[in-house]
C-alpha cells in the first residue's frame, strides 16, 4: 500500500506528535476523532506504529485513521491491516471494533462474497468474533437481515460478553432497519441462548407484547 500524502499537520507529523496531541485531550472518542482529522495525512508507517502501540489512545486514533483512509480511498489492505492487529489480540477496548468494523470489514463485502465474515466467526479471538457481528451493520443498513442473522446464529451460544453485547445491539438494529419479522423468527428459535442483557437489547424496539413474550 502506498503512503498517502496530506496537508497540514498530518503530512509532516509522526506517531509521537499524534500521541502528544491526544494527551492534551480528555481521552474520549470525540477527542480521538478530532485528532484523527488533524492528522489525516499521517504516513502509513506512522499509523501502523500507533495501531501496534501499547497505548490505548494511540490504537483508538489509529483505527479512526484507518476508517478515514477507507472513506477516501477504499483499499483491501486497510482491512487487512485492521484485522491483522485484531487477530494478534491487540484490541482490548470494544470501541476499536464498534467504531470501525462496519466500514473496514463489512462495507467492502456488501454485494459480494460474505465468506470472509463467516471465517471470522471461527476465530479463537473474542474481539475478532465481535468484528464479525458488528461488521454486518453494513448489510443491515442496506435492508439485508439475512447476513446479520446468519452470523448471529453462529455466535448466539457464545458466552463471552464481548460477543453477547454486540449481538444484542446488532439484532436490535436488524429488526429496526432491515426486518422485524425476521428478527422475531430468529429470537423465537434462539433468544434462550442470549444473555439476559443481550436479549433485552435485542428486543428493545419490538412492540410491548412481542417484547415481553420473547423476554420471557
């Protein structure tokens, strides 16, 4: 992947400058977004240094930089870079998945093979499995319930809260944005495997009677 240029601070900056800028903030996601925009021209190698850093803030900014790069110039190598770090168990914070998996992993697969998503389900790394389900939001937003429910069906017996919390969220969005009947059918078969918290989230937008029935 070729280095991308930029204007302003990012084009001549390095990972240390990014860390220094982030250190002057409150450390939240909004601040990380501002820093990522400031350094959007950061060299690929410097971005990689942030991604593989031990610093949680560095990784957060790096992931947001990857999303920005994907929006500007879609490139499968950006997906590979992201997934390599996830598979190497560099991600401890679910935000690193929730802020990026849809655009870096899911969106490139819309309209094509979903095999890569189903391959992620088989990972031994919980955060990678979380990526698999969160990435399906790209399909949900296209009105496609089949892909998210297919992935959810393979993960629903998962005991890790890392995955269960994402399942509840994605299932809720599937019913809200893609197909409520498909969600209800899925939950009639599989709701018992969800944790109580995930089941509550998944049913939030259903009519009260349906919600009570499926939570029971």
